[in-house]
C-alpha cells in the first residue's frame, strides 16, 4: 500500500505528488519514496553533508518511550546519505528545535540507499535492519518527509506522512507507530 505525503504546514494535498511504501522482509525495513516533479537539486555532496538544504527524502525513526531520541536518515536525489542520532531537547526561545546531533560515522552506517531517476523526479529507497533502531526501549515510531526546492529556491516545499502543521519536521508529537503503516512481506 502506498501512502501520499501531505503538505507539512497545513496538512492539505501536496503540491507535488510523493508516494511512500514501507515494507519489512526478513527483518529489513525499506522506505520507498516516489518523488514526482523534482529538479533534482543537491546542495551538498557526500556522506553526512547538509542534504536538507536541497531536495531530499527523510525518515525520522526511533524507539525511545518519550519519542525524543531518534535517527534522522536523509537521502538526496544523487544518493548521498545522512545519518545522525538526534536528541530533541525542546525548543529554543525563537521556537526552533533544540537538538543534540550525534553524527554516525560512515564506517558505522547501518543504512543502505539507492536512487533511480525517473521522468520528472526520482525514486529513493532507504533500508536497514530493524534491530539497528536502538534509541530506547519502546515501540518503533517514525515520520517520513520530502523536501523539494524547485531547483534550489530558498523557500522549500515541505511534505510529510503525518504533517507537523508548522514549518519544521522535528516535532516528536507528530511521530506515528511504525506497526500501523508497515507491510510485512
């Protein structure tokens, strides 16, 4: 079953179609994004660079009981990967998320990704062993996102599976249970 990402700030249908499929097979979880209408803009190249400055598909996933510790996984349209363990410490005085970011070194990266360009967009797959998601002792929660810059425009389109209803993605209260969305093969 494919889910359609929504516009993140207001929760309406997204300006550009993004389908998301989530599967598990033999303990491997795969997130498959089909991102239509993309100029394939990548702001940075390489592992653990700031891919969110350009176009990217993202998954925040963890299992801490308070949902405040999770992994942030990003993949760019050129298949560059970002992986960090995030601790959400609330918001600062301006309302921005106060985060502790622990980058996962490339030699300890447990995520695999692949990207295939299609007419007018790309398909990005992010996969990893389910037992590698260790951020606590609760059930697995997540949210999935897409950023689109229309070729590098500073104002990004923000899409999400479960909209945060604001201009940011780091909103733990909007994470959902993985078991409610995953299809086991």
